[in-house]
């Protein structure tokens, strides 16, 4: 019976686990080099479902010198854009954008003002404002999407809640996790530390396996589990940083973009915690704590094991 339950869990969650790979957004970088003349790069992830997204500029713009190359996880289409007027006040559209791929748009004008925004399959059009953008809000949305699309990060946050005895300890634990990944996120983006993405993702999977092991003991920490929350948060921060290093980040707004990206991650966490807390509260009310905990650590452990094997194979093969 117990063996059947484990098989059922693995089969049920297999489709979910397949989509647990790294979050790779697309990125369009447009720099004005002369009045109404722009150099552009369209970076689109190689691992993509469906056709490659195509950027549609205003009819008043003409592309020249198009070249497509591959760099790591991305196909890069480079070209010159000659327009009859400025791109300010104009719209940019992306067609065939995958539902799993967000696109960050970065446009820098001759006056050194930079606009950044985020588009997706539901909202594939963006308008470049006439006025200078003060805050890089596109990175905030990118942070939220990265957290909510990162199944391994979601599972880890969910698992942490099994280890705490009350709301205060839960808040301290998540805060420790937040501080830790903020540190490594900043250090990595500023080029002070670096680890290969594949290695980081495999280690993150190991943290999930260890978390399942801790949950299996059904031990409730009355004080913050610092070692787990902070230590593993450092590793998850490197995973977050790989997103920014992959697509690039505007150097003139580096600190501000990093801050907004991190705030987006925190917003995503804050959206998840009440949902998970309510679920655990509901389970306790119907007195299924032990059964649900056992089910959860089996699920978490199974997913962590699958991701680790899959990511380790990607390193070796």
C-alpha cells in the first residue's frame, strides 16, 4: 500500500517536475547610437516551447545588418534599427512569445535616459514613454515572475513552514532566508562571486532533499532554524543571480535594478506564505497533520531527487 502511494505521488507530479528548469527570460536591448539610429540585440532562450518570439517595431523603422548567433542559453539576433523619428512614444510588440517566457525590454536613448519594461504572452505590447523612467519597475515584475515560476524555490519556502512552531518563528525564518539570498544575489551581480548555473541548480535540488529529510523527523523548531534558512538562502541567491547575469542588466541602473528585482522576489514570497500557512492551518483543523506532513515530505523529497538527478545529468553529459 505504501509503495503504491509513493508511485502515485511520483506519477502525479512528474509533469510538474519537468518544468522545474531554470527561468530564462528573453531580453531586448536597444541603444540609440545616433539620432533615431539604434543598435539592437534580441536575446531569446534556446530552451523554448514553440517558435522563437519575433520583435515588431513601428512601421517607421527599418532593420539592417541582421545577424543571429548563439551564446550560452540564448540565441542573439543583432541588427541596426534606422527610424524616421525617436522611439519615444512608440510601441514595441513581440509575437509568438511563449507562455513560459517573459521578455524584458531595455531602451537607452542618446540623452542617457533608460526605459525598462516587461511583456509576456498576455500583454505582448509595450509603449516607450516620452518622459524619463525613474524606477526600473520591469525588474520588480521580473523578480515576482521568477519566484512564482521557480518551482524549486516555491517548494523550498513551502517546506520551511513545516519546521517552525509558530508565526513569529516563521517570519524570522523567512527573513533569514531573505537576507541570505539578498547577500549572494548582490555579490554575484556585482561580480564578486560566481558559480556555474548548472552547479548552483543541482545544489539547490540537494537543499530540497535535505529539507524533506528534516521534515520527515516532524520536528518543530521553537527558535529560527538559522542553518537551514540562512545557509540554503545563500545558495538560492546564486540561483536568482543567474537570471540577471544571463540576460544582462543596465549598468547605469545596476543598484536600482538589483533592488527592484530583489523586492519582486520578496513580493512573490509574501504572496505564497499566506496561502501555504492557510493550507497548513486547514489541515490541522481536520486533524490530518501527521498524514499531510508524511505526504508532503515524500513529495518534496521526490521532486528534489528528480531535479538533482536531472541537473547532475546535465552537468555530466
